[in-house]
């Protein structure tokens, strides 16, 4: 599965392709040197999922590794509630749902469908606000959009011009390390 693309990498790619490069450069070092407080809080909120301590109910599956041979993607789900046929993606603070997050849950959905799971509901859940955001089940058109995006990722060349979005740069944990922008400090 080494040629499979991580769903989290696709989300990073839509934010900024160069951030993936910077992430890999600094991956060997301490996360404390580049992770923002929001990321630390988000990781802490995920501990119960990642350690399978979220629920003792046999009808809940947490932290399941998923993959799709047809799309060439891998990832990990947060919660699948068998009895409700519900796929739930938890975020610490969710005010607005971005395209990368939508691609993430679509990817999880298509992986699980390919693996034989029945899913009738998709939900994002904001743990800090206790709000849920219902999502539509992806259509064939959504599948094609995701597949097209995966192909764009595969064909991306780091030597090409990267569109700089100053607002995104301000929210990037790598902005003070980035040679593509003048932004020196992030908002965190």
C-alpha cells in the first residue's frame, strides 16, 4: 500500500501543496517546534479515538484503518455506528466545513463502501461546541470530483508556481519556515 495516498495528505494538499513538502522536511523533528496550540488540542481530543477508548459499545467501531483500491487512498475513520449506519468525523472546533474536509469524509465513505460497510448517514461533529453538521451521501458526481482531485494530486509538480493565499499562510503552522511567502508569523 505504499503508493496509496493518505486522506489527511489530500486535505493538506488542498490547503497548500507546499505545506506537504514542509511537513515532510520537519517530520523527523519534535512536533512541539511547529505544531500550533490548536493542533495540540485537536490531537488530545483524538486520543480516545486513536486508543479505542471512545466507547465500549460493540456497535461502534473507532479508529478503523480504511482503504480503497479503486481510488488508491488510505485513511482512518473516527467513528462508525453500525446500528445507525453512521460515519462520524470529529473535529475539535468546526465553524465552517472546507472542501478538504469534505474530500476526507467522502474518501472515508468510499473506502468503507468498498470494504463492505453500509453507510446511510455522514456527520461532522464539533467537540468544542457539541454541534453536528449533517452531510449528504456522496453521489457519482462527487466520486468523480474526488477521483479528479486525486489525479491532480498525483500529477502535481512542486516546481510549478504555487498560488499564495496570504489568509491561508497566516493560518499555516509552517509560515515562518516557508520561502514562498512574506508572512512571518501565523495567527496562533
